[in-house]
């Protein structure tokens, strides 16, 4: 098993009367790209700072490769951190910025330069040795910060929203680069973000957090396609959530009533009864002619169309009052829908998921 195994056991951190981290249990295998995803104030950055050693836990354990580091100072942990503000030294050139941490090791000057150049090569900044941070773009500064963290060969690299200060196009490009870099170096990355696309793009697994707790852990496809709670369904991606009443299962499917319309749902808590939520992703909803017949259909009317390039987002008002979003891929022709078009909204049973309230 590779090094860099992170295990959090009943981890709690309180600040006076605020519980920022509330009994987290988490296992991150060595060599995994793991993301902590959630809104501001959910506890993700505090969790990262606890792993780094910048905060001391109120209770619980922080195991790195099986050793409890909860009371170990940051400089004695084989962990390094990259922050959103890259904190490069403006008076040092790129090579000296990357080599700075090696000053406190036994490496010779020649070895220090070689290691720093190797780290710059890893982040594709060969030839930038003598430049100052002020002569670099935001993306290049981010790579220097990564090289400075990686040159010390940590077992775990912690990243606190490192792409947050970049423009959207560069951020997307660096998401791919960062995942490729992690696969190249093979060490554990623990990445904090509020950006769902970042987490889905880069992570091997991710944890969705809320109120200092972990709501769900899984691969991006698992958490997106199989949300365990209404919170996860609503936070990760775009989701259509509706109130419903479940009346038990039939042939492995849950019978639910949304308003006065009876539907069957094949995913989630199919044995539920009573008040529930049902959810379906916009790309799984289908629109047909208003007089189409069949099961799992609710009549509706198109309220709004939003052109997004590859797709057009339709907002449809259902007969019982809810609105649903529908994603229609751009096929090159004109859409047959406009504001006020009556439609039949088809919610496939295999895509409709039952969630607890």
C-alpha cells in the first residue's frame, strides 16, 4: 500500500460556541485525489487545517500512515499545503521560491538546485528559473506554488481552493493539469473546493460536507447519480427536487404521488412510505408533445428558455405547480419549444430517485 493514508476518527473542532467540525470519520487511501466539497462555512477548510496541523482538534484522531498526528506540529508532518493566495516571496526568483523549503534540509546547494529544477519541470515551468513572481501570470504563479510544495516530497498534499483566484477558462485548463500532475507524482491530494465542477472533474472520490459533517462520500459518478440525501442532490449539480407522498413498493419500484399525479420511482429508498422527496437530473427529463400518453408523465408548460451553447436550459412549469429544469442538447437545428408551449414531461422511472425528507 502506498504512503499518504489519511484517516480521521471522530474529529471535532469547536471555536467557543461554534462547532466547525462535528465528529468526522473519513478514510483516504494513499495516492488518491480526494476532494472536500461544500459551501462556505461547512467545515471543509477547518478540516484541511486540522490535517495540516494549523489547528488543534478539540477531540478525535488524525492518523497519517497509521500514526496519530493530532498533537504533532505542522513541520513534523509529511504534509504540505497550497493556498488560494500563493504566498510567493516577491524578492526571490522562481527557482529560489521553489527551493526555499529545502534550506531547512540536509540537501547540498547543488542538490537543492537540481531538486528545484526537477519540480519546475514537473509543473512545466522549465526556463522560468530567473523570473520574479511579478513577471508571471496567475496560472504560472499557481504552478510555482505547487512546485514549492512538491519539492519537499510530502506524503500528502493539501490544496485549499488553489484555483479560486483564476479566470474561468484558465481554471478549467488547470483542473485537467492538476489531476494529471497528481497521477504523475502518485501522492495523496486532499483538495478543498466549493466548486462542484472542480470536484467532479478531478476527484477519485469526494465528500460533500454540510454543517461540519460529511453528508456523503463516493466517486463523482456515485455522488452525482446516487445522492443519498436531498441536500446532496440539491448541492451537487442541478437537480429537480419535488415533494411527494410514497405509498410503498411494487415490482421493486416506489409508488409516489406528486400533487395528484401518480409516478413510479426506481431509484433510492424504493421501500419508503409517507412524505418523501423525489429527484431527477435535468438531462434525464424528456419533453414530448402535450398529448403524449403513458406512465410517469405530468403535463406542463415551457416558461423560459436559456441558451447555453452546447445545451438549452428549459424551465417548465408542471401542472401541480412545481418547476423542473430540462437540458436539451444542441443538435444544430431549431428547438420546437418556445415560451408558452404546452408539453408532456416524462420522468423515467429508472432516473427518478426517492429521498428521505
